[in-house]
C-alpha cells in the first residue's frame, strides 16, 4: 500500500490583485423607461419645432411689416409729390390770372384816367423839388395841354416855385411821363414795369409759364 505525498502550497500567487471583470452582455432597459425616453424625445422635438415655427412666423411678420411700411412710404411720397404739383399748378394759374387782370385793369385805367399816374409822379417830385429852378415833363404829344394845366395847378398847391416845362414826345406812351430836373429825373414807363413783372415771373415760374402769362396779358 503506497503512501501519498503532501502537496506543497505555492505562495507565488498574489490573491490581492484585482481580477479582470467577467464579460457582460448588452444592458437591458425596462420597457416603461424606454417609452418614457421616447416620449421625452418627442416632446423635446415638438417644443423645438414649435419654437422654430414661432420664430419663422415672427420673421415673416416682420418682413411683411417692413414691406408694408416701404410701400406706404412710397405711396405717401407719390401723394405728396402730386399734391405739390397740383399746388404749383394752382399757383401758376392764379399768378397768370392776376397778371392778366392787372394788365387789363391798368389798360382800362389809363384809357379812362390818362393823367392819373402822371399827376401822382409830379406830386411826389414837387414835394421834394420846391427849390429846383425848373422841371421838364415829357408826355405823349396829345396830352401836352391837359398835362400842363393839371401840373401847373399841382405845382402851385405843392409850393413849387420853379419853372414847369411840358413837352410832347412821340416816344412816350399814353399815360407815361418823364420828369427831368437839373440833377435827376423820374420815368413813369408802364411797358418797363410790365417787362419787369414778366421777368420776375420767368424767374419764379420758368420761361414757359412766363410766356403763357405774356401771351395772356397782351391787349
């Protein structure tokens, strides 16, 4: 009968070192947790989509508002321009009418009272020329006698002591006069006044409108 020999215990093995983890399979998620996660994902996606939709709507509304404001501004500018054009047209028509009326009234006044403007100019001169040695008055030939008579009376009333000379001048239009003295003179020239008015109209209205006014005021 054989006797078994004892086995030596080997102390070379280190049992304190961590042992490698045992391989594990795929983790399992409970169905309820899975469905809850899906619901959260869907809700989060819905909220993002809703936020994106609201932002897109706001941007679209802002774009439409800007377009509406631009359109309104353009229409307002057109309306203002049209109103200004109408106002200018009304102003031009009113000026043309006023000039035409003034020209007709002036012509009628001269025809009815041909010496009125001459007398007014002489009165102003006699007030300033009481000590002048003489005043010569040139008028249309047909008005020499009537002018001499009227101005002689005015000179006496105004205290003019100088000599009054009234001459006929074919270059002086009916109703006009040229008053001359030693160191000065005054000219009453209706045609020159009308030319000045038309020149002012040309500067204010433009040559075309001034020409229309000029044609409308021709007697």
